[in-house]
């Protein structure tokens, strides 16, 4: 049996957690332990899902809501493995997912591996789902299939990430004070310590989550604010990751975008209504 601990933070997502755990227990490589950290004492549904698997490999921890950073750190404190694999609660892993993480660390001791974390195109049902798949397809083409991460080519997510426990602890873990962008913060810190980070698109797990247009826009705004707040807290991060691209829109475009934000953002669109008139190729 390998020396790997999988850590999954979950917050009121019982249906997604069930599919994530099922995919993990069906892996080609046997897993030492799976630690599910329920980030809410009121989330009885997720607790019920974890308990229903009745697997000795699954350990369930419950804590008052502290955010993903606090939940992941709590999982680490209970992990017995020397290698940690952080996975979001809505990720469905490919059959050889665990094996690929293990093989990487066998060949690259003292490094961090980031796997892909995109949605499954086959699961897209609505127009907005297909739009999201198109956006992620563009991201994929802009990213190398395999590459060592650097400040100039930065990509870091804890949705699908494995890291030696010793390195995680020495790096200070996730910043518990951050409710968002905690993985961005950790990624910058480990690179500043010259810890090798590798991205491999073949180490696949797919997000089992297609948000509504409204929730997607809300999430984008949350992430933008969180990133801004992180850079205010750590101004030196701007120099490390490169200056954020300045808004280079011509003045008249700035006015149009401002008006659109003021008058269109309060409007609630259904998932299909906004995108239905667009050409089908724009959604794919």
C-alpha cells in the first residue's frame, strides 16, 4: 500500500462528494487513507454520505466553518501519509489518477504536482455549460500539456495537487486567515522557496460542477476581490507573478463597460436565455 493521504474539504455538497469518493475507491491503485473534512457542523448530509461508504480508508472530520484553507490544514494534521493529495469535493478522478500522482513523486522527490481540473465536456447539458467548456478549452490551448511552473508561467490550484507533507509543513501550509485565493498564496510561497512545481494535464480529474450564469459571475467577482485583497496583504506578490495587466480599453469602451456593469448586472438571466441567440460554435 502506498504512503499517500487524500484530503477533501467539503461544504454542503453531499451529491458531489458521493461521486468523488466513489471514483477514488474505484482507483487502479489502492489508497492508504481518504480524509474528508466537513467544513460546517450543520452539514449533516455530507457526513451521512461519507459514513455511508463504510470504508476503513475514509476518516471524517467535522469543524465549524473556517473555509477551504482551514479545512485542508485540519486534514493535514490528521494525515498519516508522507505524501498529501488535495482534492476538491466535486472532482471525479480518472481510473489511473492516483497511480500517476505516485509515479511522479517516485521520479521527482521533493516536488509538487498540479494536475488538470477542468469540467467534462460530455457532461455539459445547457447552453451555458457548453459556453464554460469553450472557455476552458481556450485555457487548455494557452497552457502547456506538461511544464515546470515558474513566475513567468504561473498556474497553481489545490483542486488537484499532491505535495510531500514535510514540504507542506515547512512552507507553512495554507493561510487560515484567507477565505479565498489560499492556493494562489501557497503557490507563490513555495516558488519563492525554489520548491519545484510541475503541471501535468494528463493527471486528470474533472469538476462535477456546472454553475448557473448568476453563480458563475458571482464567483468571478469573489475571486477578483480575493486576489486584490491578497495583493494588498502581500504587495511583493505583484513583483513575483508579474504586474497585473492594466485595463487598456479605450476611454469610450471603458464608459460602455461601466454602463453595462451598472445596468445589466442586476438582471437575472436563466442559464439558456442569454446564450441561446449566440451561434452554436461560440458555445463549444
